């Protein structure tokens, strides 16, 4: 029979196992990080009234179990490991084991559950199709990194090694082209409408569309301030007493910021609304880099508004963003 009082659950994820603390006082149990282990976990959770499940982000090892739990109907929060460790230190927990970590996550879950902005932590997880696209996007990013490295080596290579490096460069180019075709086919099969919608914004191309669809499942579900903070393009105050520090952007999703930066560069030259916005900021004395970051934020909030409304680009999105600024 389920417990009458809702509890929070912490799960410490590793490649092979899941250490699970069902409540802060229960002895953590361990199950395998496989579909069989997920079934065992769901059976155990069914005996309790679960308010929230907290996991650390562990480079993707947590995604399978997190998606299974969310699909079953549980509220799931995937948090930054640094936040969990800072919380543990604040609670006086200096030792670190998988079971201790699971219990700490359950305790952190109690804090999040009572937090007035709880929904900021319980975010939408990517669908199976988005996870597949994210894998292709990540692989393309790895191949690009390898290609840049090989090109740098070629510039200083001895004549005896140039042929080898050139062969690898061509292989990498061919593989990037194949990944691009796979990404295009996947988007056409599963995200054709969303892709067509995003493509109506001048400056937003294939790379931006792929990354945004794959890595921002929250697009269209958050407010403009929430989406800016999530991606890390919202300036953060650094004030204390009479000191007024320089505002900077920090945290968020670096891979999304990188494609937004390139999109903003193009939009500042070819999208009339973004071009006007950029020029106005520069003429007001803003450094060009600050103005470009503002364009990144504007592009993101416009894309968010378009997906939320289900409408292609028109000037009203830019004007609404200005009124709400």
C-alpha cells in the first residue's frame, strides 16, 4: 500500500547501476542501469507516493531512466552535479559515495519540492526522436573538432605524414556529409513542421535548427525570461552593497549559445529587425559584443514565441519582444 505522505527520491546514476534513495531515511537500494533495472525501480516506486525524483546530469547516462520515469508520470528534476555537491557541503556532508549521493539528492528533492519556483527544476525531457537527433548533433560536433585538429596538423606536417593527414581529413568530410544527410532525413521525418516554422526567421539555418530542436525541448513552453536563463543568455547581476559589478552571461547550454551566436552574426546583417536592433544598441554606446549577445537573446525569445504561438515569423514578434523588454 502506498505511503500516505509524499516522499522525494534521489537517484545516483553510474554507467552500470542506479543507487536509489526512496525518501531521505530509507536505506538506498541498487538496481542495474538497464531496462530490467528500470522495471525493478518502477515496481519499488509504485509502493510509495512519490512527489519528486531528483537525478544528477551525468553526461547522458541519466537520460534513459529519466525519460522512463517521466513517461510513467513521475515529476523528474535533472540537476547540475555542482549544485548537488554544493548542497551536500552546505548540509555538512563531506564524504562521497554513491549511496550517500542518492540520499543527498533525496534531501535536495525535499527542498526543491517546497521551493516556490519548483517548476523551474522539473523540466521537459527530450522525446525519443529528440534524443536521436541530439546524438547526431553531438557526433557532428565531435567530427568537426577532429577535422579542425587534423587541418591544424596539416599546416605543420612533414612531407612523410601529409598523405595520411589528408586521407583522414577527406574521411572526416565524408562522414560529416553523411551525418548531415541523416540529420536532414530525421528532421524531415519527425520535425518537418517545426523546422519549417523556425526557418522563416532570416539568420536561422540548418545548424541552428538542428541544435535547437535537439537540445531545447522546452522551446515554446517557457516565458522569454525563463528560456533566456535556461540557455544562459540572460545577463547576471554581480552587485554587493554599493558595488555594481559588470553584468555577464553564465551557465546554461553552451552548445545552444554557440549556434545562436553564429545565427545572430548572420541576422545582424540580413534580418532587418535584428539589424535595426543591433545598430540601435551600438549607436547607444553598447560594445559590439554586448549588442551581439542581446541579439542572441532576442532571436531565442522570438523563436520561443513563434513555437508557442505556432506562427511563422512576422514583425509582430519583434515588436512584442520590444514592448516586453
